[in-house]
C-alpha cells in the first residue's frame, strides 16, 4: 500500500489539478485523490509546489 500511495503522490506532483476539492474545506487549493481505502489530501501551495496534508483511511473523519 505504501508503494501505491507513493506512486499516486508522484502523479499529484505531475498533475496537481487532477484531484477533486475536499468538501470539508471551502477552498480550491485543498484537494484529494483516492488510493484504495485512503484519501491523500494535499494543498496547492504554488504553480510548482504541493504539500501533502494527510493520508487517512476513508472511514476516518478529518
């Protein structure tokens, strides 16, 4: 699973707008992608930088 999440994070780096916005936050800069049962939540810091905020199981609350 760690390898899958790592690969998905690399995809985010190449295509930062590929993730959907996170409903719990009211901003376009916080997005997420799903990998298996996990949510990878990230922040679009600039055109060429993202920060991973959290990797959580889908059943957990933020």
